[in-house]
C-alpha cells in the first residue's frame, strides 16, 4: 500500500496532541494507523477459498483507497492549521495555554 | 487525605508535559515531580514516597523499555501508567504490559477526564493502602510476635493459656522527688522519654511490653533464648538509663505464666498473671537503682556473659513461703 506519511510521522503528529480537545489531525492520523493495521491484518489471513481471496482483495483495495483519501485529508488539515510540513510540528497558536515546566 | 502520594511525570515535550501537570495537579492527596527525560531519574532510586509514574512516550524519545522494566523490578508496589501512540508504538509496549511492568496503557489522543479519573482512583487506592499499612504497623507494635500471637487470633475475654516466658519489670526510682521538683508536664515528658526508650529496647530484643505500671513497664520474652534476651535487654536499659541520668531498677523471673485477654467485648486488654509475674515485680521493687535483680533460674538458663560477677543470695520475698535464690547484677559500662 502506498503511503504519503510514514508510521513514525503519524505517531509524531499524534504525540503532539495528547488530548482530544486539540487533536483534529491526531484523530485523522489515528484512523490512518487503524487502516494500516487493518491492511496488515488481512494480508496475514488465510486464503482457503475463492471467496476468501475476493474478500481480502476487496479489503486491501478499499483500505488503500481510504488510506489515500484520509492522507490527503490529513495533508490538507495540516496546511490549514499551518503546521510545519517539514518537521510536522504543531504551531504554537494551536497549543492550549502551555506552561513551561 | 494527606499529601503523601508522589507522582512522577515523564514527558519530553514541554507543552504536553504542562497539559499532564495541569490535569494531575488538580487531584487531591498527591504531589508531583515532572521530568523532561527518563534519563534524569534512577529507576532504582525514585524520589521519596513515589507511588505512581506517568510516562508519555513520544516516537522520537529514547526507548523506555529498560527503564520501565526496572521501575517495577525495583519498586513492585509502584503503579506505572504509559501513554503512547496507537499502532506500532503501542504494540511495542504490549509485552511490558503483559509482563506486568505497565499497569495501565493509554492510547493517544487521550480523554483527559478518563486519565484524571484513573490517576485519582489510583491516588485514592494507594493512599488507602498506605494508611492500612501504617495502621497495621502501629497495631503490630502492640502485638506479640511469637506463639503468643495465637491469643490474639480469638481475642475472647477470659481466654487464657500457659506459656513459658521471662517476665521483666522496670521501675524509675525516686520518682516522687522528681514529681515534686518539676511540673507535671515536664515530669510526664521525661517519663515518656525514659519509658519510650525502654519499650524500644524491649522490642529490639524480641520482647513485648504488656503494660506500663506508673513509673515502669511490665514486659515479657518468649522462645528458647528468652532468658538471655531479657538479661541483654535489661543491661541495655540500664546503660540507657545511665545516659538519660535516670535511676532504674529491674526485676526478672522466668517460668510458666498465664496469659490471656481480660475485660469485656467492649474493652479488652492483654495481661499476664502468675507466680513469676509477682516474683519479678517484687524483685524489681527490691532492686537498687542501677541494679538488675533476677532469679537464679533465669541466670542459669540465660548462658549470659556478665561484665561483673553477679552476687548470688537467697532472698526472702513477700508472698513466697521459701527464700528465693537470686542474683544481683550491677552492670559495668
């Protein structure tokens, strides 16, 4: 499955959000990871009948399509929110009243 | 609830660390330390009273597996919470969770209310455990440690058993003069200091304080080495009295003693009665300041190495038909 973001990049986006309230890109990233898990899971399934093959192929292609759509979505959201697209750092303006510890 | 549950937060991001601190600091009964990196803390030597660790792991952080494993190995009672990204990051933590090295694994993004509730429940749970442990420790101070313990398994008034034990009485001499020369409060504080130290020494020598007797204590020792331990303890008490500038006399006797619970279901107390309790009490009253007066039977059983040879004589003791063979022991320090 072709991907735009690596697993580490998705984790990095999620890491910066931590909590739900400021986590729109993180929610998308989380579902992308879920789709990758789904894709990997069905790749490991046994093909014992023609139906099995058809089911797994269908899941693989739809997971890949969904992946592509959500990756585009994530990319667009990160640009809208003005994230640094090289480092994938959340802009300070999105952070909730941070305190330096 | 007292502020006694220490929580350590590890998070390499100042921003998310501040969010965690903000959430967790609202929880009563706890205090926080927040660190940027796990490398700043030795997992084997956590700050005093640390009971809970919250680790927010970031993808680019150093791998925390060894640190987490060491946390639980060195501090088995510690509650370890890890917050991690879903997918591979979470999967790498699963073996530690399954091995019991991680108690709670949260997937990012987290629900802050769920996190705060989990931490709050843990603080409450750990405070309760800590309080129970303290109460248990306090209660143990009043309980015997050996076979006598079975008396307390069914603490019924009137239930008694015979035990071979060594009985020791201590008494502060000249207390009437001390009372008249000082205020009641000053005297009481001094009495508490002297008796408190005696009680500590009795416990240290595997004995049990049965009760205070005004200016002294009644203590018992049991087990094969009871006579030896009682004499050793008596020497320690006299040495301590010398340092405290207190005049103390001690009486010791060994033999069968009836032990049991007296009182009513509403008010119970443990007590010892019998000939040897009377005898030890009488010997204590007869002992000079700084002296230990013990029955010869106790001395013979003790196999004790005295700093100066005890003076043995037969003493007429009130309430006893025949003179009792005793030894006067004047410890040298």
